[in-house]
C-alpha cells in the first residue's frame, strides 16, 4: 500500500512539472491543422518569375482562381515552335520551376512539419492532359508524381510528404519544385491554370500513416 502511494505521489509530481513546462499540451498543439501558403499568385510583380527556359509562359490571370482573386496561367509550347528538327530520343518537357535559383524564390525549405504539398489545377481544354509535379532537395534527390487533369475541372493535387520521406528526400532541405504537362506529340500549346500552392499539416493524414 505504501509503495502504491509513493508511485501515485511521484506521478502527480511529474505531471505537475510537465504542466508547468507546457509539455502536457505539446501533443495537442502539434496536432493543430495548419496551412502555409507558398504562392496564391496575387502579387503580379513577384509571384511569376519562375524559371521556364523560354519554353513556357507564366502570367497572372483572373480566371479559374481557387484562392482569392488571381491564378497563374501556364502556357506550355510545342517542340516544333522552337526546334525545326527534333533530336531523336529526347523528350520534350517544357516546365516551370520554383527553386532557390529562380527569380521568384522558394521561401519555405523545411517541410518536415507538414503532411502534404497541395496545388489546385484547372484544365480549360476539351481533352484531359497529364500533369507532372516534381520536388527536389539540396542533395539532388527528386520525387515525381503525375496524374490526369480532366477537362473543364479543377483538380486538387496532393503530394504527401510521407512519400517524399520514403524516397529519401530531405524534408528539412527542400530546394525546389517543378510543374509541367505531358506535351509528347502535341500539335498546339497547352494551357493550365494553377492556384493555391501550399503546405498543409492535417492531423487526419497523420492517423493514416
């Protein structure tokens, strides 16, 4: 009986100490849902200078916005607009890149406290197109995902950071991301609108791991 009493008193003291340090609330605070915006494309002067290589165009638009008033209109040009004789075996991939070297800089490098990277994309064409989203870290590791963008619809793209971690991406040292659509065999430019590029922490995603 005496031993049990000592254990209870010790437990009470430890709890009181933890409460005083705020440790009893850390789990609750850590599981609060949060969002960090990378870009919602509202700043015409600073949000659109991603690297394009000259083979894609990025401009502000008031159409198909999913967050606030503006979106980014992306136009991906065909290979024959730049190359008279395509090089055999070379895949044509005009893309837009946001990283540490682009004029518009990636400003959030530590993604370890988030569960996903999310992006809204709208395909205004009559046919589906395939999007590609790639993330890179400072050690040159990369992770790429892809999927369809259905015609006349917004596609909510989500890349889970757990998948990045499994691919050996250093979540504390993200160096950039790239977005493009499959232009293989395309005879006309492809247009896609993107918006609401953000990092999210969702407690529901943690429970699914």
